[in-house]
C-alpha cells in the first residue's frame, strides 16, 4: 500500500493522533499528520504533494528528517485557478499506477482540495482499477482534554459514490448490476473480516443481479417473479442496511417504488392482469431507453394477447405460439394478397382487422431492429424511436377488450 498525503504551510500544533480498528488502537504524537499516516498505517511509500511555498518550508524538511526514504515529495501548483486544479488532478492521478492499493489523507489539504481528492479517488477506482484502502482525516479540532485527536475514516463517503452510482444505473437504465455487486461484496467483507454477520444482504444482491439480467434479456415472467420476491426481502433486510449498508438504506424506498409495478405473483398464468404488467414493462423499457427490449416484448405480448382472446391452447407452448404468430402474419398479409387466408378463429376475434394491421407495423419495427439496419431502406434511428414510443398506447387500446383470465388447464 502507498499513502497519498498533502502538506501546507500553516502552524500545526503537536497532538496525539489515534486510530482504532479490529487490531486495536495505534497512536502517534506529531504536529504533521503525514508522519502519523506513516507511523500508524505503515505504507511502503508516502507520497506527499507539496506546493512551491511548502517545498521550501520547514514542514517538508521536518518530514524528510523523520521519514527518510519512505517520503516521496511531488510538486503541485497552489490551486488558485481552475486550470491549476486540473493540473493537481493530473499530477495526483499520474502518481498512482494501475491496480495499486492506496491510502488517501486529506488532513492538510487546503481550500477545495479535499473535494478534488474525493473526485480523484473515484476516478482512480474506475479508470485505473485502484483499490482505495482508506480515506482518512486527522481531526485536530476534535481533540480531547488529554490532547488526543481521533482519526476519522472517511472511506464510507467514497463508498456512498458507489452506492449512488449503482442506484442511478438501476433507476435510469434498469441496471441493478452495480448495486447488486456492492451488496454481495459488502456481505463477503463483513464475514471475512468478522466485522458483522449479515443474513440477507447477499441474497438480496443476488436477486437484484438476477433481476437485472432478466430485464436486459427481456424475460418478463422472471422479472415479475423476482420483483415479487424482492419486495418483502427489501423490507426484511432494512435493519441490515442501517447497520452495514447505510447508503443503501437511504435509497431503498426509491428502489422499492421502482420494483413494485413489476411485481406479480402469478407470472405463468395468462390473464389480463399479467398482460397489464407486461404492458407496464414495455413502458418501463421505453422510459429507460431500452427500445430493443420494448419492441421485442411488445411483439410477444401480441402473441399472448391473441391466445388470451382465442381462449384455447397453451400460451407457453412453442407450437401454440407459432400457430398464433402464423395467424397474425396471415391476417396482416391478407391486406396485400387475397390468396392468403387467416384461420377462422382469428377472424372471429374482436377488432381482428385492427389487430392484423398493428401486427404488420410491429413486425416491421421489430425487423428494423433485429436486422441492425443492414439494408438501404432501413428506417432512421429517430423513426424507430418515434414508432416505438407509440406502442404502449396501441397495446393499451387492445387490452381493453381482453377477458380477465383464461384458465388453459381447465379447458
């Protein structure tokens, strides 16, 4: 592990900095916190970023004498302009190698530098796969009557960025992968370090991970089932959030609201309510910009809808779905070719002509996506997007005609 620290020109008074963790308490009496970092956390090297005034001042000389070869000063500007702040960003990130483990100290960072340091930490983790072991702050102002000052662990603030990014990915794109990984990792760390014994945190993460995969693979029955299982699990895990995943506790209500409309306890039963949930999922996909998934599901929705209206067959049997697709296709082709005739049951469906016309339009839209615009006459992106946005209204007008339920097993 390497330490990254900052040094100023201020008048620093001696104090005993102390740190408490699973290994016990460790302390160091000094007026320069980088020395406490070296003594308490034992980095192999301590990189101290220094401005021109600090470079020629007594504080750096004192650190040289006390730390010897462990110390590595790196020049940075004073940060008096936006350009200089960017230069600080570049020099700090350049000082860290790919995949390194680092400890960040913001104690003597001046003015806006602590904020810059947190931005740097987030960048290093994403761009260079750097592991930030700790972000620490020597709280001189919190010293007690014995002149002992605690070292605050600010790492949870950095963790909050991960939780927030994960929640944003779920809420904006329906991608629960990031936040699920965070839960699973937190659970495993707690067990490995003995810091806690969560019961449901990992299970919740795994189910969210499965939900994310189902969403992006357009598997509505799994989505409905998993969302239904996740809602009570979110409530049951609330105490664990508050104890070990506090950032998620703040986001849990938002995520519950996101999942609630997707939940359905009878996803394998063909019914009006099931199709209503699937239609909501089409709308959900479009709001998240997942047009391919929306169109793919809308097409399958039409097949299920036709089988519900017909009142015969098994809606999850490939042969029955193929028969319904063939009937829809024949009805759509009938408008251009009189020699094609849909089966009699289809012609008896309410608004069968409208159903056939819409199937033709939807098939063209689906083909435009499935064939990746590999033709001279492929519709533009904006046309595909506009046509996709019309799907929910068209599907909802058809749903009004559907019966509440059709029990295929009873037939």
